[in-house]
């Protein structure tokens, strides 16, 4: 019976450590999706010039970066971004400004804006991937360590 508690405690410690990395995983996924969204939209503007609502309908698999739009493909106001808890307030305002620029001008200025944002999004995506890896390994090791300490205490 004691071994069952030990195994359960170890699994619980690992599960809790994975929950602590959830925020960093969501941030990494968000920045990957927003970078992918930017690249797809840039290609769309250059070649087919599809309107923004139809582009969003076509790419529904872009995850949380589409949470900035309501059901009519209109952008939300910054106050409505509270459901995205893993972004800072500055990031929410930045992405509000980013989405405000989409579809508001001619194709040439849209392309220039998206190209200027590309490098910044690439850097942020890389930074969030490194951040996730760092926190994932740290939390995993801490979960294993706490689980082993708990097993030692139970034995």
C-alpha cells in the first residue's frame, strides 16, 4: 500500500510541475501561431489579395491568435482581451495595434508593415521557445526532485 502512495505522490508532483509550464507553453504556441499568421497574411497580400475576413475564415486553425477577433471577424477592444491571461498588458496593446493595422490601407503599405513586424515576431517567437525549454526542464527536474523527496519521507 505504501508503494501505491509513493507512485501516486511522484505522479502528482510531475503533474503539478507540468501545470507550472502551461503558461510558457501557451505563450510559445501563441507566438508561433502569430508568426505563422503574419507570414500567411503577407503571402496572401502579395499574391491573391484575399480580404481579411475571408482570410480568417480560411485559416481557422491558427489557435489563440484568432481570439482577438469576434464572430464577425471584427477586432475586439483591448478590454475584451482579458481571456488571454498569459500575455502581458503591453503585449495585448501591441497586438491590438497590430490587428488594427490589418486591412486598413492599400496592399503595398500592408506588405511593408507586415515585413517590418516579421523580424520582431521572429525574435519574440525564438525567445519564447527558449523560455519554454528553460522552464520546462527546470519544473520537470523540480517535480522529480520533490517527488523523490516525498517518496523518501513516506518510506
